[in-house]
C-alpha cells in the first residue's frame, strides 16, 4: 500500500522545519480497527512509527491484553509530521494533511475508526468533543465521501497522567472490539478469534 504512504510533503512550512521524517501509518492494510492519534511526538519522529513512546506502550499493552498485536490493527495520526514543542497540530495543518488520512482510511476500509483523544475526534467529527464524556460512543462520520463508524476514545496518555482514565480507555477499546465482533458474526471480521 505504498500509495497511501506520504514520501514528500511541504504543505506545512513549520512542520517541515520541525520534523526529521514523515511518520506514516503502520499495521494491517486491511485492518478492522484503525486508530487515529493527533500527531507524531519526539520518539515517533525519531523512529518513524506512530505511538511508540509511553502512550504507544499503553496502546500496545491494551491490544495485547485483548489478544491483538499492533500488526493486527492500523495506527496512524491526523498529521504525519511532528509539530514543534509537541504542540497540537493547528486546524490548518490538520486540513493540509486530511486528504492523506482520508486516503488511508478509504484504502484500509476498517469496520471501526477509533479516535484517540480530542484532536482526532474533533477533526473527524468536525465538531467540539468532550472526550471523557463521549469515550466509548459510536458516531457516523463522513470521511472521504463515505459514512464510517467512528468510536471516540481517550488518548492513551490520559491513562498515564490520570490513572482513573484507564477504565474509560479500556471500556472504549472493549466497545470497539465488540463492534468488530458483532460485524464478524456474519463472516465479515478480519480479526479472527480474539
């Protein structure tokens, strides 16, 4: 799926100056679950893979606890370049990168898109989102001209700063897996037995 990888982009001058590389999505190219974060952090920028820092450890462990590996799902971000000082990507930066994200979602064709945190939730739902209140809720979102099932989830980092968010995070992941399992009851699931 090299057609969904971005190899050269200069749309955001500030991000081009702050990145050491473009960080493309990783994992299965036919995944049932596609996770969307906000942007690469320092470690992701250094390693060239999304969610490999402490937040990534939380996500990887949570997947493993549910019988899944990172290679079984797709993990990506709203923007593919690290913002300076690890700030949130601006609306303009997210919009500049939106066609790449939409192309990836369209190509992977997941059963459920899981947004990890406020930035990707608001970006894809195109409205204000109270993530801790809406975590685990399912929405229909128009993405790349198609209606997609989107599940809001707290960011894995939230569980590091506020351990009480772990249950919210876990419950949202369980809901995402239940949605995939329900779809799989008619033979459509590509996750297998988890």
